[in-house]
C-alpha cells in the first residue's frame, strides 16, 4: 500500500475488532499513526499492540463514546501523544434488540441513540476542535444501509443511523471552507463479530437481510476500510457531506 498518510494521525472508535480494526490497520499500512479506541480498553490495547509488534505506530485507549467527557479526554490524550489529529473514523456503534415499535423498550432506544448518534456527535465535536487549529482534516462517520432504508424491527437502530447522515451533512456544510471534510459511509451487512452476534440473537431477521443482498454475500471489513481511506484521502478532495454505500447493492433496489 502507498504511504499516503505519512506523518498523519488517525483516530478510530470501536476499533478493537471488525471494521474498526481493519480500518486502523489500513491507516497504519498507509503510513499513519493510529489511535485505536474501544469501550473495551483491554481489547483496544491488544489491538494496538498487535500493530506495534509489526512495526506500526499505534495507541490503544478505552473510550465510551456515549460519554462526552471521556471522548474529549481521549482525543486530548491522542493529541498529547502524537502531536496532532488529521483523520477520524467514527465507527463505534451497537444494535438494539429486534422488536416491533409498539413492544420496544425506552431504555433500549435511549442506549442506541446515545452510542450511535450522540456518540458520533461528541466525537465530531472534539475532533473538529483539534482539526480547525490546523485548518485541515477529514472525518468519516459510520452510518449504515439502515441510514438509507427502513428495516422492520430495527426502529431505534434505523433512526440512529438516519440521524448520523443528518449530522454529517450539517457539519460538512459548516466546515466546508475550513479545510475539514466530513462524509459518511453506509456499510451493508459485513462479516464482523457484531453481525455474528446479531445472527445468533436474531437469526431469522438477520438471515432475511443477508438473503436480500444482490451480490449474494456479506461484505468484508477490509472492503469497508478501503472506502473509509478513500474518503479521507486527497483523491476524494471534492467530497463534502456525501454518503457512500458499500452494501453489495442492497440500497440500489
């Protein structure tokens, strides 16, 4: 891989495994120092150690994105260690139980919104505060194919992912002339631990989603990572407030 992000620092949430770790590794392979954050601090440390052991520069930190004070503190620590912040992928998210709206619990709704939507807002807020000091930066927010289409039984999750697209567009317009580019990615069903757990917990509804992928298979974490890196790179310099959907054709129907 070309070292297109030499001397850059990338911050990735929910990065101890799955798409987040694949993206962290891709950034590292492209020359960036990477901050791997996750609500499981031990797993984040293991993930960062695995990159440091093969010659990359990585830092593993615990961060609960639903807690803005934690988000601010961890971003400040990343800047303290690496001296700057150039790139961010706000990937952390969770699913709610699959349930019809009339039977859903407010606590489940509130938790999904706190992580998937307010967490993205908090991360963007403090990433932008660092990036605007330098007058440059690129942020990619993780929405979902559920941010572009309704999915029965996943009302809270779908609402949170639609909200991420709205936040992305608004912030992108605010900072378009400051040198900070903000876009969103809407992955389809990807073979990750979170999807594996969803398959275990809700096999019928998840299998129905997989059966509807026009390509006929789930995506890989590396396929999503490559799209994130493209959005962060100079080749995507004219992309502002956009959403791209690596989803195997799901949203093309």
